[in-house]
C-alpha cells in the first residue's frame, strides 16, 4: 500500500485554497464590491490595517478572550466528563445539564453574559460555556470506552495505579478528547469574534463592527482573513504536531493506493 507523499498532499491542499479563491473572485464579479469585495481590494485593506498598526492589538485581545475561555471550558469539561464517566449517578446529573447548555445558542449566551458581566468577561464566559459541553461529551466517551477486561487484567497483575493512568487511561482519553479540543479551539475564535462584535469588548469583533458601521466590506473581509490566517497557523504549527506526537501509532491508510 503506497502512501500519498507530503508534496502531493500539499498540492491537494493548495488546490482547495485556489478553488476557494476562484469562487470568491467569481462572487465578486457577479455581485459587485459592496456585497463581496475583490481579492485585490481585500489585500489593500489588510495592508492598510497592518501599516496603521490596527491588527496586532485587536488580534491580541481576541486571542486573550478566546484562549482564556477555551482553557476554562476545556478544564471544566474534562473534569466533569471524567467524573461522569467514572460514576453513573454523576453522569445522570450532568448529562442533562450539558444537553441544555448545548441547546442554548451562543448568541443568547452573549446577550445574557453582557447583562451579567459586561465587556471582557462576557466574551470569556460565552466561549467557555459554548466549548465546555463538547469537551465534556468527549471526556465521558474517553473514560467509558476503555476496555473493562483490560482494567481487570491490570488489577490482577497488580499494575501500579500510576502506570495504569499513564499508559492506559490517558492515551485512551486523548483519542477522544484531543479532536474535541482541536475543534473547540477553532470554535472559540469564532464565538469570541461574535461576542466581541455584540459586546463591544475590543478585538477583531470590534474591528468588524467598525467596518460594518462604515459599510467597508473590504475591511470586513480583511478581518475575516486575519482570523482564517490565525487558525491555519495554529493548525499547522500547533495542532498537527501535537496530534503526531500524541498518536504516533496511527496510520489509517487514507490516501493509500493499491
């Protein structure tokens, strides 16, 4: 079974990006700059924002909002999910809470959080409450999916608890929790930007609100490109290397040719 080479994989990735850019330009030509600015107008607007020093501070604010909210939601989700996975009574109590939290739209949390906290903490709270239940569900699955026979065998052979945790429980949890953490990390940026736009807490969302008020669609798309660029960098520089380190044994054969 031959595997797809990294160079071919990169070419496929670039082709997907090229297709998106072509569709963007086609939309611009079809609907005009007011609805969808062109690639050149967006690039000019982004360059102007960079020269004026507008991107760095707002990007840092959004990163702070999204990062703190994501960490809080992830820690709460992992702790509650581990407890629920270990004890059925805890799962019965916490599962409905997670379902209710997932059922409430993020925009509703933003409105409530603005009334409760206002500004900075409204954004952080919204990110945490939007991401936590997803990590909770993954943590429950991670705890409950460990083979009971394997646990009993480890006890029969008197494998130390620390060894069981490091070599059995943690790797099994990672398989379920890591994808949820990666997904909610990207989600935290989107929720943070939306909350900033409504709460006026600074950050990229505030930049989008200003561009909207000025009917500057090129600047709006430039801010969107900033968010997309950050997520691509985080995925390539952080998530994928961590995934390779966490799951070195994985080889699902995708892209293999007979």
